[in-house]
C-alpha cells in the first residue's frame, strides 16, 4: 500500500514548509498521510499492537525527520513515509516478542510469596513465645507432654510410652496441661501489656 500526495510539487512544497517550521504544514502532512499509514501499520501488526498509537509514532517521527532534513528527495516522500510505517511496526513486534521471551524465562514474581514469608515470621515469633511460657510451667510432665505432642509433633502412642501413660490417662493429662498453659499464657501476655492474637491463647491446640 503506497502512501501518496497529490504531486511531486505538492510533496516538495510540504517538505519545504515543514523545514521552515510551519505548523500548518505539519497538520497538512498528518491529514494527507494518516489513512495510508494506518493501512500499512494494520497490515503489519495484524491486531497484535495498538494501531492508533503506532500511527501516531510514525507520523511524529516522520515530521521530526523532515524537520531535520533527513528527506533529501521530496519526490520520494511517500515512499519514505511508507517505509517508516513498516519499520516502526516491525520494530514494535520484535520488541514485544523479545519482551515476552524474557518474561517467560524470569522466575515467578516474589510478591505472591510475601504473605507466606510474613506468616512464617509470625509463626516463628509465636513459637518463641510458646517455648517461653512452657519453660515457666511448674510441672515437668506438663512441659514434656505439651512439647512432645504439639511442638515436636510426636505420635500419641510414642508420648504415652515415654511418659508411662495409658491412652485415657494421656487425654486427661494433656487436657489439664493445656488448661494450665492457657492460664499461664494469659498472665504472661498481661504482664507485658499484650493481647493474645485474635483473643486466642496462641498456644497448643
């Protein structure tokens, strides 16, 4: 698709006026070439790019080059504009293709991992508090059953064997240890002017 002006003399006059800084001539240039540039760009990009934006880039670049004296043969102005339209469109597609290829090789964005990292820090802090409270429990058996079952995550049968407890006795001991832990935990927070997370005791469940 060739971009045309009315005649060679028309093109020469347009170039001369633009070089002289005539803003009206630039408007005439845009009016004359916009449709042809749009057709060329649309054929090159085939819906893979914003045609209007690329047309604006082509026309602006063309005017700048005419101002700078880059068009030394005014009779070839139409061919110059057509070639520029193709070049700008192809360059855009190449850049988009390269950008997509680079993005495909990049590791996943760490933003989605941030909440998990924060949660891990909170859990670590909570675990430190739990250990501090456990250390203050008066009963060694309370400390051991809570630590083994909740923090070390040992199986119930293994804890029973280590502490010499039956399954039924284990449940009663564990319940009492948890109740004493909760009371100590609330006192521990109150002594530091803190509130339990979400109104909970923050400890073993």
